[in-house]
C-alpha cells in the first residue's frame, strides 16, 4: 500500500484507511454468531425461484430432465443448498405431488470434471434413498469433455455423444433413455453451474426452445437475470439465498435457511464499513481541525 | 432436409454481414484509408505500469487467466487477446529492462507465450534477458492456478500485473485483491460482465468487454488491424436502428421477433 | 524447405480448419460436419498431450527454485514436488476405479479442503475490496455505491426487514439497468469475437504462433 507516513494518524484517517485485517475478524464474528444464535428473519421467495419450482412442478411424469453438474465441491457453499433442495424435490416432493409419477433423469457433467464428486455426494444417495432405479429412472454419463462444443453437439444428437453411461452400459440398454435422441425429447435442462455453463445451454438448447434452469453461484446471477428477463432461462436458484428459498418451497429447510442469517449480518457489516469509511472521508474534508491534506 | 441448419440461419446472415464489413474495412485500410481510433485508457495504463516496474526494479506479471477453457475452447479468443496484450507488455518491458513474467493455466499456451516474449525481447535487441522462468505453467485446475498465481505474485512482489483474457468472475477478485494488498498497479480486461464488476473494484485500468479485443488490435501496433473497429461500429449502429425499428413494429403488434428464430 | 518453417503454413492450416468448423455449424452436410468433429477431437487430443509440456515446465521451475534456494519460494517448491509425485504415482494404481487409498486420502484431506478454503477466502476479499473501492468521489461512483447497497439489501433478508422498499428498488436495478448493460456488453463482445476470428483466419492476428 506504499510507504506510510510516520506522523500519528487522526481518528478520521484511521477510519478512512482501516487495516483490512480488522474487517476480516469482524466478518468471522458476524458469520459465526448467527449460527450460535439464529436471527430467524423471514425469507421472501423471489420470482426466479418460484418460477423454477412451478416449471418443474408442471412437468408431466415421465418427462426427461437433463441435469448438467458443472460444479465442483469447492462451490458447495453456494450451490449445495439449492442442489440438495432440488434433489429432494425431484426424488420425494414431485412423486408425492404427482401420484407417484417420476421424472426421467439423465445426468452429465459438462463444464467441470469434479461434477462427478457432486453426483456421488449429493445426487446418487438421494436418488437411491428415494428408491429410484439406476437405468430405469436415472442414468449417469460422467464428465464429457468439450465444453460448449459438447453442449452444442449434444442438442443435435444425444446417443452419438452419450454412447455409454459412466459404467460402460450402452445407451440403448438404458430404459430411461428410450426414445431420447435429441433436444426435442428433453423437457428441461437444469445446470448446477459455477463455470458459466448455463450460457452454453441457453445458446444451443434454449435457442431451440428447450427450457433451461440454473442453480448458480452469486457472481453469475446478474448475467442470468438477463436471460431470465428474456425468457431464455425459466428459473434461477441463485447461491445460498436461492437455495434457502427453494428449501422453503420444497418444505425441507436445511443448510440454506440456516445460513441466510449470515447473509444478513455479513451484508450489514459491509454496509457499516462503507458508512465508517465515508464518515472518515467527510470528516477529513469538512472538519477544520482534522489536518486535511 | 434443408442444407442450412434450422434456427441458425439468422445467425449466419448476421455473421456474414459482420464478416463482409470486416473484410471491407481491412481492404480499405490496406489502401491507406485508416480511420483514427481513440486510444483506450488501459493502453496508457500498461505503459505507466511498465515504467513503474522499471523504477521499482520489480517484475511485471501477466496472465490470461483460466476461464474454464484453453486455446482450443470457446475461451480461445479471449486468451488470444490476452496474448496480444502480453506481446505489447513484453516489448515495453524489454525496452525498459523489466522482467516480464507470464503465468498460464493451460499447457498449450506455454509455447505461444514463450514465443511471444522471446520475439518481443529479440525485437528490442535484448534476447539475452529472456529467462526460462518468464513463462510458468501453474495448473489447469482453476483453484490451484489462482493460488499459485497469488503466491508467486506476492512472494516476488510484482510492481504491476495484467489480468487480461479469460478471467472467471470468482477468479477475478481472488487474483486481483492480493495485487492491491502488495501495492501492484493492475490492468484488467475480460468479456464477462460479472468479471468486469470484480476487476473494476481492484484494477487501476479495465478493458471492458469488447475493449479487450480492441486492446489486442492496439497491442499489435498495426493500423490495418485497428481498422476492423470501424466495421464493429457500423454493425452496432445497424443494430441500434434495428432495435428501434423492432420496438416500433412490436409495439404495433407485428411479431417481428419470430424473424430472428429461423 | 524454408516455406515449411515460415508462418504461412500454420496460418493456412488455421484458415482451413477454422473455415470448416465455422461452416459446419450452419450446414447439414454430414461430410463437412464429420470433418469438423474430427478436427475438434484432434484439438482436444493435442491439448491433452500438451499436459506433458506443462509438467516439464513446472518440474523445471520448482527444481530450479530449490537448487537456487529462491527466497520465500523454495519451501513451497519442495512441498509441490513431494505432493506432485505422490499424487501422480498413486493415481496410476487402480486407475479405472480411482480407489487407491493414498490418492483418495490426498484428494479428500489436502486438495478438497484447500479448494474449499480458496472459495471461502473470496468472502474476505469482497469485504476488503468493497470497503476500499466503494467510496463516493463523484456522481458516477455515487450511483455505483447506491446501486450496490440496494442490491445487497435485496439479497439479504434484513433489507426487507428494515424497509420493504429495498427489495423492490434492488430488483428494479437488477432487472432494468443491469440487464440493459449486460445485453449491450454481450452484443459488443459477440461482434468483437467474430471480428477477432476474422483477423485470425485471414492471418492478421498471429499471436498464437508467436507474433
């Protein structure tokens, strides 16, 4: 930060140029406290989350849903709550609301090779626990290299790219993939996204009329709101806040709801720090005795 | 079955128009009719940063980032633009006796960046200053790459850093904040809007969106390449007129949007 | 044979491959689409071989740093080489199932926690960056600050608890000016990408072959 003046700094200068380590300790404090003593603030449901839920709920049993897990364990903090809530919905709530009918689920990992870990940790256990049969109700195809090029080719011909599942079984031997040849046979695509993969699906599947939904990290929300506003994305589960909202809609509050209070306290901290900076700035500028430069 | 893929015809027409205009602008420039293009603030920033490194005796770090893919993926153009900027940085560093260091996330970028740096130093008659550790591959895994970049930037106390290319939004703040902490001057550039918001918080100069590609053209110091910006401006004017036209027709109840889905 | 080592051959190869891949995206001719897919597969394979180059680069750099006892760097280089060898060697056993206990232990107990910690650090950096950068210096920065505060108060439930108008204003900022700005940048970068591709195909941009 450059050489520092040896003259003692006034209080206002200290407020204006606070050591960032102080803000780090304050952040740790405001994150830990709500876990020990939850604030219990009400969480409103955003249009994007409600739309995500409604679209899935309106699918007919037997509809094919393509999940693309383009996210690794490092992004679990943001995507985890939404992903888990979505799996709870697909495996428990949807069958409950549709007289036992199930969605047919094809799972790939297009943008992130570590998607396989997310599948093993968060998708497969819930599918098995809910009694979903591998091959008949869902199939896992593993990481498919190629990024956006792969997504574009997948839209045109699914069997040519997904010849075998992760375990080597050919696609024609998987009942869940019967009759699925291209984008026309897929009802919705849902992307667990920490690598901008939703944009690939919007460009190559959404452009063909397939509805695309996303469970994404916070930094991607402003860009995906653009797609949501134009109807190219049917719903956004944005970071842990979106995950908390989906948990409430699904009726299974979990980690997302538990961490929403920390959102409030940490955001408040940032706002307070910004106010503190401006107090120092304005005091140095306008108070006569503060030794302005 | 039609020869053209349905749903992509409008895209083909738009691309063809842009390509024709681009070729026209290039041919015009080759005949000497070069339009003046205002210099981007970031280019001046690169020169100031190189001068700062020379005064402080510190290296100038550069990276094209990770971005989720290397040269052969959809992120390739962004890496290319970043490498063009690296060439400019390397020429400046060679002139001023500064060590230029490029950190890459993809191995296929290693020979490209080595050649770029070597040619730049050779062009300034400073081939003896090129060292093998000027190009370092860190990791193709984004988090490991970021951490390696942060570690080397802070240990070697870079005087300046250029983060221009395929930078992910989460990488942008991770990689640029330590640069602020050590007092390095930073120039950023990306096409993702999420990344730009992060770079704007931490960098002294930022190439916004398309300016990254324009910076690549500026970095080439070739007026013919710069002339392509003229084609880009004409297309944008055309799009604005189309937007106004479409707004009027849509308001009148004409379903004009369907034209663009053929 | 000097023409083989000149820049014209690589530029020619780029032009032909680029043209085929571009045309294949728009037309339904199986032969062209097949060649395009083959080219893209070759690109992935060639990039895969390049990992060997990366390994050599890393090992040389870190070995040099240890040999020269580079200040502040060499202990990390030792750690890197040890873990690199351990993870690589263990990964060769039980390759298909990836169940080698050493590999899994290193991945689960070193790699994964470090990756998650890296993501967590983002929170701290955002706080210090916001504190340092979000200051009112002129009218534009005032707009940035107010917009940022409103969006923060929209995202956190406390905003709605303080005043129900915050989420409404914040949503408007996300839905209208942010969307408009994003769309403008998307369009601009789309045009810029096409023109950069044109410059590369026509050989004006030669950065990928060292300028």
